[in-house]
C-alpha cells in the first residue's frame, strides 16, 4: 500500500504540532549530519573489507612483486597493532 499525498500531509502536520516549527530546521539538519556520518562509516567498512581481500590476494600470489598500497584509517591502526604483537613475540625475555 502506497501512502497517498494526504497521508503525508497529515504526517507533516502531526510532526509540526509535536516538535514545533522552530525546531524542524534543527531536526532536519541533525538527521542530515547523521546520514552523512552513517554513509561514511559504511563506506569505510567496505573499503576495509576490500583492503583485507586485496592483502589476502597479494599474500597468496607469490609471483606478485608489486609494492603494497598505503593503508588508511582503521587499517593503519590494525597493521600497527599486528606489528607490535609480532615485535613482542620476537623480543627476548629478560
């Protein structure tokens, strides 16, 4: 069932009555900011998955001699943590 135009009009009137006309611009601005943040986070998650797939492909392909691309964002943090853990494993115990 598709909403009719009068359904949307009634919904708009109810929203104006509940929140008031003065607060509507602030609410829509905050919703827009939230959507931009959400979209950027989803994009970064997809990019992280693509980076992991690409790195797995590079490690499985022994004939590839290309230099790895620089990592960005969370992937950099993850790579640094992995390097620290490898360094701690190879450190001689006192």
